[in-house]
C-alpha cells in the first residue's frame, strides 16, 4: 500500500503520539493540522505560501469539487494535485459532512443521499460507490468513506441506526475502492453516546481500514463531551494506524486531541476567522479589525517569527481589512495557519523529547480549562 | 535633489527614450509602467510578488490615504514605504483626479476643492498646500502637484480657466513643498485643445519642475485624440526631465506613448480587469472566466514564462474565479502585471539596442491601429 504510518514515539503520561504518515506525495510528520482547501485552494493562500508555513498535507472537499468544477474535469486535468499545483499530500473528505449539513435540502436512504446543490439547486445523489468514484477521480492520497454525520443533539435510537448505516456504507466504499495508491479511512460515528462510539469503532475495526477518523464531533457540543467521546473511542483503535479527528482546529482542542491519541486534524476555523479580521495568537484571539489597533504598530503577535509578523503591523493589517483589501485577509490567513503549524510542530517536538506532559500542563493552565490530570 | 533622471538613449526614428529615474528607494529603468496601489497595497499582490515581476516603483493615492487610514497615521508609522512594507520607489498622485471624479459631490474654488468623502459622506477641503502636507506625511519619492483634471468633453473657455488655475495651484504647491528628498512633478492640462496643451506646458515649464506629467488624457476620448495631445505637448518638454502620462495602461497606448517620448505610465486597468477574470496577453485579451476555458488546460498565455503560466491552467483559474476564490484574482493580477512589466522591459531593451522602430511597427501591425509612420 502506498500510504503507511510509522509510529515514532508514544508519550508515557498521556495518549500523545508522534509519527510519520508516508504518502505518495511525501512524508507528513504527525500530529498534524491539515489546512482546508475546500474548493481546490486554501482560501487566500498560494501553494508556495502553504509550503513556507511547513504544510505537508491539506484537505479538500469531495462535495464541493463534485459540484464545481466536477470530478471528471479534475480527472482530465491529471488529478487534484496537478490541477491545483500542490505537490504535497491531499486528503479528501467524503462529502458526508457537507451533505448532511444541507438539512431540509437532502433525503437519506439506504442507497445514499439525494440532495440539492447549494450552487444552483440541481438534484444529485451521492452513494458510497459514487463518493469513491469521485475521490478516485480527484486522486487524493487519503480518501474518506461516506458516512452520516448525525445532528447534535440526536436521540439514541437515531444514532444507533445511523452508525450501523455508516458501517454498511463504509463496507460498500471499501468494496468499490480500486485505486491502490490511495488509503481509504473509515469514520467512526456514535453521537454523544460513549457505548455507541465504541460500537461504531468495533464494527469498523472489524473491516480493517488503514486509518480511522472520529467524525460527528465539534458540532456544537461542549468541549468536555467531545473529550469524553474521544476517550471512549481512541483507546480501541490500533496503535499502528493513524487517527484523525475531523473538524477540530483551535489550539486548546488540538492539544486535548493530541493528549488523547489523535494524529490528524482539520478545521476551517483558522482560515475563516482570518477573513473576518480575527487572528490567533499563543495568548488568545485578537480581532485586529477593531478600533484599538488602528495605531498599533506592533506585529500581530510579538513573539512570532512568521513572514507577516516580521514585516507588517496591526495598524496596516487593520487598514487593509477596513478597506476591503485582499492583502489584509492574505496576511491574517497566513499568520493563523503559521501559528497552528508551529504550535503543532512544537507539540510534536515535545512528544519526541519527552516533555509533552509538561507542555500540556502549561497549555491547559493557559487555556484555563480541559481535562484534569 | 534626491530624485534625478539620466537619459540613456533616444530613438532616432521616434520620440522614444530609455532612461533611469534615480530615487531614494532605488533606480527605476524607464520607460516604466507603475502598478497602482490605491490604498497602500496593489490589489491582490504582496510586495514580494511585485518585486518578482520586476516592479521598482508603484503609485499610491493621496485622496484615498488621506481619508483612510489618514496621512497622520502613516506619518506615525514611519511613512508609506514602511507602513506597506515596500522598499521600492513610490509616486503619490495629488488627489486631483479622484476629487474631480466625484462630480456633484465637490465644489471648486480658487482656494481649493471641497468635497464629500466616498466612504462616509464627511466634508473635506483639499488645497494645494494641504495636498503637499499630506504627500510629505506619506513620504513618497515622487509627489504630484494638485491639478484640476477637467471633464471630457469640456468647452474651450472652461479649459482655459482651468489650466490657468492648475498653474497657480502648481506654484502654490511648489511654495509649500519643503521635503528635499521628494521630487514634485507638475501636471500639464489643456483638455483636447492642442494650443491650450502648449499653453499649459509653457506656464508650468516656466516654474521649472523636476518632472512633468500629462494629465487629463485617457478620460474617454478617442485614442487618436490622446496621441494628438501628446504630440502637441511632449516636444515642448525638456529632454533631461522625466515625462509621465497619467492613467494609461493598455499595451497599445503604452507603445504609442513611448513612441511619443513618455517615460512613465500608470493605470488601474491591468489589475482591475484581472479581478473581473480578464487577462492581457501579447495577442489580446482573454476572458478566462468564460465557459470555453472550463476544460482548457493550457496556461493563460502559451509563450509566457511567468509564475502563473508555468504552474496553472486556464481551467483551474476559471474554476477559482467562478468559485469566488481569492487565489483566482491573485493569479490573473500577477499575470497581467507581469505581462505589462515584461512588455515595457522589451520596449526599453529595443530602445537601447536601436530596434525600437522595428518593434513599434510590429506592435502597430498587431494592434491594427495607431499613428502611421
């Protein structure tokens, strides 16, 4: 198999692990945060800028690319890597999350999901087989099984049926999948019920996928509930396979996820808030578009060495954002993704040199919340 | 004086010249096209990207920066170069063109112009002295005298009064200007009347400015009329001083301006049309957002060696533009500015090696119009 995982180090005091995800498009040190490139571009960033913040893997979206420009076009272009000029690794999600987010615009059956496009209202059906066909055309290094991302809150009976269907869909995805240089990961569901999380994990583990995602979290539930679900799920997963927590991208959730054994993360938050003039720092959020920063000639973050913080002031970036200038959101996006990348690199380093428990304690004190030791 | 001009070569068969504009922020080979950074940023481009296309000088706008973020803020930031992280040369216009473009929202008196802000409707008055104060605070290498950019068409009496006022304002600008490391250029007006163009030039030449702009052209008149006005004006200008044609930025107008002795140009067109999904090529315009390019895997311009054309296809760029992705307009903007920069570099090279008349003939044949030899 062209995608594999090497476990390099496990933290004795916590669940944290450092590893390397080997892909046809290079090695990815883990734990890793994957910037989100929904429509075959990480909003505001060029591929070169992604490389310069150390990104080795990005995520793109099956649902969006299927609707526009269409997977056959991307196949004709030579695949997603070539289409978007990105030489690093790519993971495509299955579209499950997006389709289920459409709410009243979709109908779920055993065969698949029928929905209306958010672009033009046209009707489409995604089935497990179709989702694999699309992802094979896109050609990402890692592809995801079609799942139902159940709403929160949802009652137990609904979740029980839903996770069983997700398992049947995962099996159909595996049966349909032919492309040998792609790894197909399954997605564990189970809502906010620890026993159903375990049940979903058990069912999918029996099918022996090369990697497992935990889905249906970070959907509005309290953070402690998310951590509880991770604790119910992750210990069941094999040590030698990568684990991916979907939709998580704040520094506190990332640290807590790592401490519970997660290797991979993705989230639109760092790039989305950047476009609204909000930046992430090691000391919290800073809404640089606000008035107090109008004449603040300090960098976004004083102890940050990124391209943005070395060259631009809060006053300039605020001006750009107020004036609706593209460079403004380019700079905030770059800073946020750099921050997350260097935060994750620091965590990885600490796992390898044995200081993660200390770092984790410091981070928790700083965040002022999280699991007690 | 910290800004000076060296004339390197004159084309015997045409009015074309090659020179070097020496500024406190580096030498600028001429003829040159200056990308427009209205609000202290060239829309969509980073300073590093501007350098990579060979830009040595950019233009920024007094009117816009006075209103937002305010010239005192930029002074406090250490000047415009530092504020926007641009080490190359900067020219600021005087705000004359913008203020007069406000139409019914402004009143002209001998003292100056009172107008309402396009941002919040607040009332402001720009006088020659105020315009110099603002431009000194911004700290550009080259600043422009406050002028009236008269409407087109306009009757002869109006233009006659207007150009005389522009001369009086230029004199007041010169009297107010104190900053020795900035060059103050005057702007020749005169509408579409050759004798009034000559009259404006004579009045301003008597005041002995270090450089002269031709303003009030490219305002909707036929191209031949613009060329006629240049022919009436440029021969009166001293050989040893730079000449700047304001608001011109299509390849045919650039070539025709150079052939008539112009050294400097600026225009929002290359960047503005880029944001609408239209790119410039040596063979004409290409509206890459249009349907026929959906599955066109060629570069924007097949014989172009720019970063964009080496790495991206029309199909990808069209996808980005249709999906409202920022990278789309970044790529079209980069290509257009690269095209103009390399077009001007080729013209300069041909002037130096004596082949400009030949190149000019070829270009005119390609454009299918322009002055006959």
